[in-house]
C-alpha cells in the first residue's frame, strides 16, 4: 500500500511526512510521485496522494482528478479547489456561525484580450463610494484568490481605493472592514480533527511568525479558535488548512479561511509546531490508506449477517455432494482461466473500463439472480445468454444446492470444460506473448 506526495519548492514538510510514514511500520510506504505525461485512465498506484503543488501546476490537478476517480484519496480534495476563493470562504463561514468582517467583492478591472463591451453587458458601474461607506474607512483591499499577502492594502480614501483598483488588472478584488485586533490567531489544521491555534504576528513576504509558545494564547481562546476552525473544515471538507482569525472585543473574525495548500514549512512552524504537523499528517495519510482496505472487510461483515436475515422465507439448501465437489474445482479453474485471459489480452489501462463493459453485463445476464428457464418469455435472450459462461456456472450451483429447476447437467459440464479449455488456451498464449514481448 502506497502514499504518494506531490511537492513544490518546499523541502521540510513533504520529506518529513514521508520519513514519518515509512518509520511507522504499518505496511504503508510513502514516496514522491513521479509523473511525466499520463494516458487515459492510467492506473494510479497510490491509495492516498498528499498534494502540495497542484495549485501552481495545472497538469497535477488534471492528474489528481483522474486519481480521485480511481478511488485515490487526495489531500486536499482536488474538486474543492474551485471553491477556495476567500469570498466563498467568508460566505460559508458566516452561514456556519463564524463572524466575518463586512466584505464586498468587486467586478474585475481588466479581462483577457477577447473580452469587449459586448461581453460585459451584465455589468453595471459599481458604486465604489457606497461600498466604501458600507465597509467603513480605513478598510482592507485584497484579492479574492489571494495568498502570500500579495496586493493586500490598507485603504484610507476613495482615491487610494481607485488607485489600487485601477492597478489590479485581472485579479478579483474585495473591500473588507478593517479589524483592529487585540490578538491575531493562525490555526493550522489536519484531518478535520486536529487543530492548533497559535498566536501569530502577521507580516508580509513570508516574514509572519508563529509564536513558539503554544500557551501564549489563553486556553479558552485557543479552544474557541480551534473549534471554529474544525467546524469550518468539516463543513467544507478541508483535510489540511491554516485559518486566520482576528480577535477583537471577545469576537473571532474569520480573516483568511480557505488555504488549499497551507504553509506547513519548518521555517514558519519551527520546533514548537512543525513536529505536530508532520505527525498528524503522517497518521492521517496512513489511516486513509488503511481505511480503503478495511472498508471492504467491514462491508462484508455487515452484508453477510443481513443476507442471513433478509430473505422472507428461510433458505433451505439441498446439497448434492457429487455435483458440488466436481463443480467447485471446475468453476474455480474456469474463472482462473478467464482472469488469465482477461489480464493478458486486455490492455492494462482498459481494465477498469472493462469492468463496466464486460463484467457487469456478464453478471446480470449470468442467471445469477434468476434461473435460465425463466427467460422463456424472451426466447432470443434465452438463446443469446448461452455464450455467457456464468450461466452454466450459476445453473450448476442451482442444481448442486437447490431443488429449483435448472439446465441439464449434460450441457453444464461439457460447456464449462469447453470454456475452460478455450480461456486457458487464450490466457496462456496471451501470457506468453506478454512475457516475450
Ligand atoms: N479585514 C482585515 N482587517 C485587518 N487586517 C487584515 C484584514 N484582512 C487582512 N488583514 C491583514 O492582512 C494580512 C494578509 O491578509 P490575508 O491573510 O487575507 O491575505 P493572504 O494573501 O492570504 O496573506 P497570507 O498568505 O500571509 O495569509 C493578514 O494577515 C492581516 O494582517
Ligand atoms: Mg492570510
């Protein structure tokens, strides 16, 4: 079982998570993902991928969506990236009972080349003065898709606002009520379960610092900020995030809540908090990897007792041992041969698709849920399904275990032997071809 990690320039966090997972001895190995172009439905060898870079490498996000389709658990959920603008975060937070500064999102100042006046007929001139008096002055102007404190400015009057708006280009800008906080709190969170509210001194250009004393914030304040952060992450599905709150007059204002790839670097968290982030992320990724395997087992544990209780009439088996003891080995060999043929004759990347195209129809038209004789009213179907090996197997088991009407054994055995020989021949020659080519 493997966990893959996609990384960018950062060195400390991804390396440390990989080392931690590999040292946990849980039957799960972690490594950096290697990519270089991907074919349609290429099998993804990872149960979990920790994504630290798709926000800047679009090819990664295309790959991760395909991986998610195959059942890989991607941290963070790649489909949520389309909703990670700050404005959406504020709206969602307010609905979740988190206080937000008054905020307005503005129409863009500039557009890609093809956009002209006709393209913008839904837009009405924005009343900037009205919006400024709504949020109050001074206020903050910042991008809705922001990060790294880029283009975040304090605005004192309309002229300043217009200056920054006119230079914002294609960015989507917001005006926001300025909160003059008593304390600023940043809360790295992992796995929608673990949150660590830390006193934070904001500063531009990555110079902001986490206070190295976890107790610098009073316990009650920490608990509240952690509770709000987890509430937000659980509602939106962030498995890693770093939320920012401005604390003022007993209220917690959500300032920056949607960080798809939060900064978890050693240089920011340092010794007081970095080991916490690494440990929680490694544990979470391993848990997700193992959960995939466990869930199959748990489903079986649930389904078997239900199957024992659900039938309206008790199930009575009438075992015919000679048939059962000869049919079981024959059915096993036939299915094994079918698997060998399937595995060697079908392109590996088409295998997942084949499950839908071949295996589902084989099962539904395999006399599993009804006996072959009941197809009598649809005579043509009754004839067509005779090419399906599963029909003979199901009818064989029907005769071995029940008193229900079934196909004659004179047909079941010879046809199953014939199919076994055919599949075996195709499988073995296919295997030889694969190995030698
Ligand atoms: N409404 C506000 N009131 C007061 N200060 C604010 C407000 N919004 C933003 N700031 C200040 O600007 C800083 C950067 O804003 P914000 O976090 O929204 O942008 P960012 O680009 O995500 O920055 P970073 O990557 O540093 O988190 C905040 O840390 C805070 O100090
Ligand atoms: Mg921020």
